[in-house]
């Protein structure tokens, strides 16, 4: 019984930490183009099921805007990345 309880606590902590890491990844990518207040607002509005795709899409978008980067071609994004970027745009609009 003790091992089962320990296992459940460990799984809960692990899943909580993975959410924190994704939040940090979102903030890291968002802060490339926006301020802390805007990024926090957007982070709060991104649905959990779109969060990973939003981070991945923002990462590609940020890379394309760096010196020497190529313009972002939407045809190079997966369906999930496009949906993630859509969630970012919707969140950004509601935070303005």
C-alpha cells in the first residue's frame, strides 16, 4: 500500500512539473516578441491541449524572424502547429 501511495504522489508531482516546464517554454518563446504582462495573459488563455503545439509553432515563427532566418512558410507547419499558432493569435487578441 505504501508503494502505491508513493507511486501516486510521484506521478502527481511529475505531471505538475511537466506543466511548469511547458509554461516556462511558452514564456520563453513569447517573451521574444512580447512583454511579461502580455505573455502571462496569453499563457493563461492557451488551452492545455494546444499548448505544446503553440510552443512549437512560436519557436518556428521566432526562428524565422531572427537575422538570417527565412520567412515562415505556413505550408511547412504541421496541422497541430497551425492550430497552436491560431490559439496564440486568439489569446493575443483577447489580451489586448
